[in-house]
């Protein structure tokens, strides 16, 4: 999912409100996260300016809308790409290093036999740390990767790795209590595209204005 142009968004507050309404209209998340996630989306669009990234993990049983929530956020996140279909550890390293966008991983606890390697990959991907891997069947070579990028994933159960938990915001999903669209029609895709275009302009205006000195000790 990429922008097609740049579009004016008004103020940052206006953009936050539009993102919040888009999320509300297309998925159901806990009230706290309905307010927080629009700001997470802004953060993902300028993530390079920060030394680390928090992930989003949607947890819930069948029918709780965790995949819908991830897809909704993914449709407006920075350079999102669904990696579930070809989920191998080698492809994850290459895609994360080359694409530098938001990786979406659905049903994390079912998609791969290499879950421990993927957990290590995720733990390494929150910062600018260089990861060295030995690759090649005939000629073995050491290759360097930087896999820092936003990531969202879903699973039925929480991940019990403490290191990954400390890098993740867990959104616990429940059965929907209100009516939501069953299908993503053209209107949905058009709205998502307009929001991506506005977020691109917001990124261009704000990326180089962020000063970590001002938030060295966090916010009051």
C-alpha cells in the first residue's frame, strides 16, 4: 500500500481525527487503542527519526477481528506489505532491509515452523542494530542486515517471550459488539488512499523537524 500523490490534511489534529474515524468505521478495538492508534500511525510514518519502534500485536480467538484490525491499520500505515504468504526467515530479512516499510504478519503462531527464529528477528527489528547472517549454499558469505521497521502481527495467544513483549503493544481483541462491514469495497480503498496521501504530506513536512533533544526524558 503506497500513496498515489500528496493531499492537504489541514492540521495534525484534523488528520488524527480522520484516521480515528477510519479505524472506528472498519474495525473494533478497545477504546484506549481507538484513541492511541492514530498517533501510532503518525509515528510509523516518521519512525526513522527514533532509535526504536514499538510493534502492534493483535491477540484474540477466531472471529474477534484481529486480522481485520491489522489490515485496517496496514492499509494506512507507512509502506505496508503483507509478508504472511512467503514467511521464511530469509525472506523476512531481505524484505525488511530492502523495503523499510511496515511488515504485516497474520496468524503468527501458525504460519511457520521457524517461530523461534522469527521471534529473534522481531526482537532485532526495533533498533538500528546490524544483524550478521551467514548465507549461501555453495559459497558461504556473511551478509549484514538492518531490519528496523514497523511491524504488526496477529495471533490467537500472547507470545510468552519477555524480550518481544517489552517491544510490543498488545491489543486484546474481543467479539464485535457493533455492526461492521463484511467486505472492503471501493469506498474503503479510496478512503485509505486519501489518508495515505495526507500522511505522506505530513511526513514530508515533519520528518526533519523532530528533535529528540526535546523529548530526551520523554513527555511530562
